[in-house]
C-alpha cells in the first residue's frame, strides 16, 4: 500500500469550496492508500486534527 502526502493551504476547518474538494480528494485516496495531509494554518491558530482510518 502506497503512502501519499498531500500538502495544501485549503483544509478543514475552513468552510470553503477548496477545502471541501480537498476533503473529497483525501477521502477518495484513503480508500486504497495511506494519506498524510500537511495543511497550513493562520498564525496563532492551532492545526485541526483529522484521522481517516483504513477500511
């Protein structure tokens, strides 16, 4: 099983079209791969934690 690293500036908890597309992409990739997501945050805001388990 391959590991895929995704680097993005658009990811949860943002409520934008781009963050929803990234969520969908990562969910689709996680079906057959291990996915690590590295997301940028605003200065002073903690990063959101999200774990997607393998089925």
